């Protein structure tokens, strides 16, 4: 799978909109707050533990066709809500505090409540397919966890729940009831309703791609040892590679690897390496069927300038890879002092857009951000006073610009 790829062969992104040039101010997209939730232990509330504790924060959100799904791992529950914040369905573990509260209600017949017998914990990752079937990452009980070669722990599975709660099972490495996964970074569903699991490995990621029947179709190990290299880089210094993220295409059996390249910095006077500098980001497509890389796309970095001693210094910082839409737009995002900058690229049409989201970070304790297949960014903000669900209609922005 290893293949040397020249930077000169990478696709050049043409900035075709004047408002995306460096000389102009990046326009803002206003947020739309849909609903908020109070903190607490009742079914319509979110339980929040000490966010300073070591480990993952067990909260997450997904959106599908205007319906919102919030994972509350502290209460072992998953909420399905409409855009007004009304609970449509609630899935909860039978051994949780949520279960004891709901069991005290008088009438549970034909209710929105669905009890789950699996004694799993929910770290927060969630995805939906076209039938609103819920996929949620779960940590299995300690006595069922396994240890593999190199000390890797296999601790997680993916819980699969039908929308009405009538069918519940879990998916492991081989499919339904399979062995646990290594720590899962993210899960996705494609337009074919196939599940894709991206797990961490000792030197990168392992991608598990499942068919519609839930059984394994492809397993693709990815590491910095077999990612594309920059050929003819004009430097004598050492090159460092960081594999930041891997995200599947929604229509083809293809993965997109976001790879950041750094070079060592050598002090001119002492001739001693004193740090590393960011060099370039490439988005590398990888065919799951052939294991061959396609032509990479050079991703422009975020640039920030500061003035020091009457001199202007410009720093280049790589974006984080957020996701891919159904029509091929790739979204990249970075946190700034005043909010977030988002970079939207469609290499097929050679277009790039930049926009900014205003966010008061001083009020925010945690956030989980997700991109829908149609290009809507949805965020769960855990603020000091309440939890807010908002979205940013980048889909309408793209449609409007393309029409013009």
C-alpha cells in the first residue's frame, strides 16, 4: 500500500470565490439554537459529572433528517428528540439510575421508554442509518474485555438498536456478537446503510467496514509507515508524519486520510535541532477494494498573524478533519479565540469556502460537533448553565453559492 507521491502531482485547489481570499475578512455564519436541556438525573435532563476527570467525556450528539440523538453516558441513556427538544424515544440501561426513575411511573404501556438489558457504558459516539437505526459505541464490562498483542486492550463494541427498540444487539470485529474492538475513535454510516468503525491502533488506525447485514466486509490497518510520503521535499531536515484522522466516503468504498507533515527546525547558529515546523497537509484517498492511494489533495492551512517587536509573524496551523458530505464536500475546522473557522473543499469542482462561527468559549465547558451527510454542522454545547443544541446551516450556504 505504500506509495511515494509527489507534491507536484497533488490536485491544486483553485480558490474561485473572492470572499475566500486572504485579503478579505472571512464571513460569519450565525448559529441557530434549537433547544436547551437542563442538568439533572431525570429523563429529559443531562447528567454531567466532573469534566476534569481523566478519560473521555461521555456525551455526544448526532443528527439525521431533523431528528437529534444525544448520548448521555453518565446516565446510560440515549435520547431521540425533535427540533423543539421534545423526547420522542428514550433508550436506557436496565441497571442505570434512569431505569429506577422510569419504573416509578404508573403507566409504561406503549410508552417512549425502551429498556436495554446489555450492561454497557456509553462513551458518547453515535451514528444513524436511513431507517433511524441507532449505532452507539459501548464499553463492555471489564470481565469480558480482552488483551491482544502488544498490550492492546479490546474493550468496546457497537450497540445496534432499531428505532422502536424492538431489536437490540451488538457488533464486534467480525459482526454481530463478535470480539471487541480496540478503542473506537468514531463510527459512521454510509448512504448504503453500512457501518464503518474507526479504531485506534498502536501506530495509527484500524478501519472496520461492515455490510448491510452487519458482517465484516473490509478491515484496513492504516499507519504512518504506509501513508503517502512527500517526494522531493526541499529540505535536509527530518520529516515527521502525523495521521490526524480517517473518514469514509459516503458513496464509494473509499477512505480519506488526513495527513500532516512537519519538518525539524535547526538553529542556524548552534546547528542544533530546536523544534519542528508545520509543512503541509494532504488529504489522501485510499481504495478499500484495491488498497491503492489516489491523487492527494493539498489542504490550505489556517494562518494566524501576530505582531512582535514591530514585526509581523504568520503561523500556519493545520485544520482538523471534520467530515465528508454526500455530495463530496470535505469539511475542516479549527478552534480560534472567537469561535471556529471552517474550511469547506470540493476538489472535484475545485472550490473552497471559508466561514467563521462565533462562540463564547469562556461559557463553554465541552462541546461535541458532528457533520450530517447533507452538510449541516450540529453542536452540543455543555455550557455552565445548561446544555444547548445548535446547528449551522452550511448546506444552504453551499447550495446558494453554487447556484450563483
